[in-house]
């Protein structure tokens, strides 16, 4: 047995590797002192054999297989010539380089070679993949191949899983890891709203976050060793889910899975920061990091399908008056698309809506100091479209069966090169012929029947388009947050977290997503009031403050706002512009508050910080507990101000308004322990808190 240690900045992984035997993870957690006795560490957690176990207890380790008495989900399920293969992979070799390890396993009888690659990267986030090579002389069918098999130390006793639906994404559920574990799966060709590709595990003073970086279907299994058949640990596995028969390897071929990532941190804020660092430095495309995130105005909630050049120009003029920097033309601009039942696939500018094409609108938008974004849904086709009439076989379908629609549409088969080539040509022409700075790339239908190679086809199309138009920014939208993952974010600038712009719902949704994703990739728009989805009426001050904490935009018609609301909105757009550097480059901390209705976040960057605290309910106590900040330097002094405008009702309860305008100076310690007593009694009250660190 050999022990190998991989160190991150604050993380250590210790592997136990036995040539001809198994590969196990002996330790995962806080970085160990140099010189830690690794055999002793392994001995300290080793268990003796107990009753009702195989004579040699199985070690699922990093490659759980159905062998030696281990009976739960295997990391690989393979077939050859229609026969299931009972694999028995043994460690043959391993190599360590800097912060990464590759462990190779061989099963000579089955004719396969498996390699497990783990790397500790930016933020101490571990990226894991598995590769499989067919060393046999017949085709190998892969039914399942997990990206990650992670034996979870027994100190992790609770989990937070996610569920959701349209307009209510990322609902958190924290509970004990029950003996029956957790199994999650998506089966609609994308992660969907179900949240099964995200998971948190909790131990005292530690939280582990895991995610599958894949925009297709996923499988997640969290299996405690309830019967003690293994070693008492819980096994976490994450991997892409494929159609039966979709994946096969000819002799000599090999395949590497999509990555899964995980990180361990002392608390949820530290975990969020680690994942944000990882995404910012290793995942997002280069071009997504350089420019400040422009304030959007999106036409959808303002005009819907009721588009005309004049209406859009009027909307653009109103937008510019608010300080908007990008005008996004949503659905309805192409071919015969006057409602959601037609014309997907016909990506040419509608001459009915734009008699002279898009260029007059674009010229006006540019003259107003903005650039133009455009909505597209390339992977879809309406049965009522020229594309479908020309190529009825291009959609996902089963020959001889009905073709059920969703939102009146079918999905194209992206695995077919001619379909991708056609879409590339259509999108390329749009981007070449018009000055389009941004695409809102939507995906509003689940994939049924499912399509083999669909996600790979989607990535190939996106990659080709990004290579041809490197300056165009892209948003991943899927009826809101139906396709959000690190795989899509390796190719896009931002995501649309939800169609729900109701600021109370949005606050919860943004906080949940920001556990994994930094604020700059999370679109956050000021919607209309009453909100079209929830019917709730919310003051502009609250809507605007919530939208500042993300990639800010407006999705409402300024012409239908009061003069006062427009002024409040413009003031918040100016605040966003002043603070976006801090919000989008800083470290995000979640603020704890005893009142369940109060939600708080603070972004800290160099000598500045901006916090948002918002009351979503009617508080039980009139004098709500002071807000305690986080992430500050304890010894440093900060000037604290409350940027105006202030919430209408709550402003009257401020004890010393003058002081909050000028600024009070307090230490980081005082701000983090004593806190600030702000009026947060009434629902829909939000405050921004600005902090400037004073020179020592
Ligand atoms: C989806 C998106 C919306 C909007 C509509 C347009 O529902 O999530 O934001 O773009 O499509 O049809």
C-alpha cells in the first residue's frame, strides 16, 4: 500500500493506492501539517471486519464496482456483445503532477482500462473525471460511467439538496443523510429545474459542495453504507446520464467523462467564494472576464410579441434615459413569429415588423449609446415553419410515432452535422449582417424523445459560433434556469436564473444560485409591478435594490412607470455602475440574521464592500435585530453609509439619518459582532450598505 498526498492551499487529499488492488481516499479535508504520518492517518480510520460481511470487506474507493460483495451503484456499467460485464478493475499505475493525480486501473479479463483523474484547481476546487479505454477486440457499450465517485467521511451527516419548477428554481431542502440516501436524475435532455446536479453536505464546521459540469441529463447517487457492507462511509456519485446504447467504444477507442467538481470549506460563504474563484479563473471564457457587465433592458415584459420598429425605438429611448447600456430584443423579431406557436427555425428578420431590417433599430440603439442583444432559440423548430416544412426529419422523433410538442415546438437533432451546419450558417449570417453584441440563447422545450449526442452537438455549435464571433456575449436561458451548469458557463457569459422577476422570489432564487455562481453571471432584472407571474405589487425601491445584486437589467416598460419610479430606478442603475466592480470581482458572503424574513449578502473587494439586506415578511419584532456584516478585516476601520434612495416607509424610522449620509466609522469587529440597527420591520424594505476601508 502506498499513500499519496495532494495539497491545495487549504485542502488535502490523501489516497491509499495498492498496485493490483484498490484505490481509496483516506482523507479529504483541511490541509494537514507537513510530515503528517499518512499510514497512521489511514490506520486511525480503518475498521475491523464485523459480522455479516464478506471475509475480505469490499473497498469501493474511487471506483465502486459490483464485486467482492459491494452491492450498491457501480461507477461503471458496461456491456459487450449484449452481455453485462462484471468488472474487476485493479490499480495498475498512478502518476502525480503538481496538484493532480491520475490513477489507472486495468481489468485484463474484461479488456478495459479506466483512469481516474483528479485535480485541485483554483479555489481548492477539485475537478474529477473518469476515462475508459476499450482494450478488447469487440465493441464496448457504456450504459453508465460516473465522473466522480467520492467516499464521504462519516462526519458529514446532513445534506442540502435542491428542487424546483418553472419560475421557482433552486429550492433548498436541508435534512439528515437518511439511511436510504438520495437518488436524483434528469431525463429531459438538460439539467432542468430539478436541481439534481447541485448538492451540499454538512459536517460540524465544514460544508462540501458538489456539481456536475454538464448541460445534459445527470445521475446523482448518495448512498450511505446502511448495512455496513462497505466501510461505513457514504458514497457520492455524479455522472452524465445517456440513452441506452448511446455510448459505445470500438476496440482501441477511449472516452473521458464530463467533469464533476467538489470543494470543502468551513462555511457556506467560504464554499461560495471557492466555487466563484474556480468559475472566474478556470471556467468562464476569457471574454467573459474583461468587460464591465452592461445594464440590460429586455423587451419581453415590456412588449411581448407586440413588436414594431417604432415601439422598439420608443422603448430604447426610454431605456437610454434610465442609463441602460444594452437593449435586448427578445422573442418575436423573426419570420412569422407573432406568437409562441410558430416560426422557430426561420431565423430571418421579419419584414412585417422591420420593413428595412434590423439596422435602423440598431443604428438608433447605437446613437443612444447602447448596443443590441437578440433572443434566439436555435435548437428548436416549430411545426409551422419553413425549416420544418423543408426538413421534417430534422427534429427528434421516433419514426412512425406522433411528435408531441411543448410550447408548440419540437427539438432539432443536434447530433446531426447537417442540422448543426444549417444552424451555424443561420446564426453566423445574423451576427455578420447586423451589429449584435449579445445573444439570449433560449431552450424552452424538454427533449422527448431524448436524443443521443444532443448535448455534445449543442456544445459543438456553441463552440463554433464563439470561435467565429469571439466578441459576442451569450446568455444561457431555458425558460429561466433550466440549463445552468459549469459546462454551459464554459461557453457563455451569463445565465438567466429564473423567469420570475418578483423581487421577493428573485432574492431567494439569487441567494440560492449564488451558493455556486458569482453575481456577475446571474442576470437580475427589475420587473413590472404587479408582477406578471406572482401578481405581487412591489415598490420600485425594493425591486431595484434586489436587481443591483447580480448582472442588473430591466424587464419592464419605463413608459408605464411613474416619474418617481423612473427616478428611483435610474438612481439604482447609477449605483450598480458605481459598485459593479465590487459586486463582480469581490468575495460574496451570506449574512445570517435571526429574523427568517431578512436576507442579506455582502460583496467585499479590496477596500470597499457593498451589502444588501432585505426584509421579505412582516417582522415579528418591531425592532429587528441589528444586521451583522461579514468578510471585513476585524482591525480595520470602515466608513459606513447607506446609499440613497432609501426605502420610502422605513426611512422615517432611521434614528440619525444625517449620520448615515455622512457615514459612521466603525471597526470591522464592531460591524461583524455588534452590527447595524436598520429599520427592517416592514415587508419589501431593503437597504444597501456601503463600506469604505479607511487607511490605517
Ligand atoms: C422564455 C424565456 C423568457 C422569454 C420567452 C420568450 O420563456 O425564459 O425570458 O425570452 O421565452 O418567448
